[in-house]
C-alpha cells in the first residue's frame, strides 16, 4: 500500500512538472509567433525614451550617450538558449555587411534579466559576437522603465527542470529589433528571424539618406 501511494505521489509530481513545462513552452512559442517584427501602425511615436543604464564595462550611460548615431536595439538575456544568440549572430553578420556605414550606427543589446546580467556577465558574453555591439543593464526598476518605453515584454518562465525559482528560470520576451534615428524616432523594426542581407538593405537605405 505504501509503495502504491509513493508511486502515485511521484507520478503526480512528474505530471505536474510536465504540465508546467508545457505551459511555459506554449507561452514562449506563442510569444515568438506574435512577434512579427513590426510596430502596430500609429504607435511609432510612442516607442523609445530616456534611460540611464550601465554598459558591459560598468560605465554609466544614457540615451544622450548614443544621440549622435542611428541605433539598432534588441532586448534579450544572456541565458537565452536560442533567440538571443541567433539574433546577435544575425546582427554580427549585418554589421559585417554594412562596412563603413557602421560608423553611423550603435548596435545595442539591452538585457531583460538585470538580476543575472551584470556588467561582468555581459562583458564575458560579448566575446562571442561582434565587438561593436554594446551591452546594457541596470537596476530592475530602470530596466522596467526601458521595456515600457519600447513596448517590450518579458516574463519569467519555468526551465526544463520545472517551476521557475529565483535562481533557476528562463525568460519569455519580445524578439523585435528596433532601428532608431539619432533623435530617437522609430524608423523600422525587424523580426529576429530576418536574413541579415534584408536587414542590411533596410538599414542602408536610412543611413545613406
């Protein structure tokens, strides 16, 4: 009797973990599916704003630090298993293809996970991608303000191991790249799955105007 009770208990735990993981996965896939890489018509003027953050060298920066160039902005986190490294790889390819036009562009990666993505962590993570990409983090409150300003979403979700905890979790987040003008107007936006050459063609049109 005790053995059967124990087996039923273990089965309940396993099924519960599977359900939680399944819900998290579905939520993540739905979020990616809804991220079409465009901003709803009529809301362009509502995207962007002022911020005060730290770069990967632990230096304080704000929106004025990048006011002299166009900006290509992506929101992600270093523990991301697929979307973020794929997007950064595409950004790396795009920067290579832009050539001298890179002098007019700041590529920015802003974390959605400031609790884990410290400047030191971002500095180490940056080694895998184009050195021109700038990585930004800040306090949870400041990151929340930036996400709100860019209409970007995020949510802690469970990992494959089960329910999300303070130490063990993943993040569901927006996966759109924003092209901003030097005076912080949204010019264009791209899906994270866009081919680098198509993104380059769009960016080049703006930079050559």
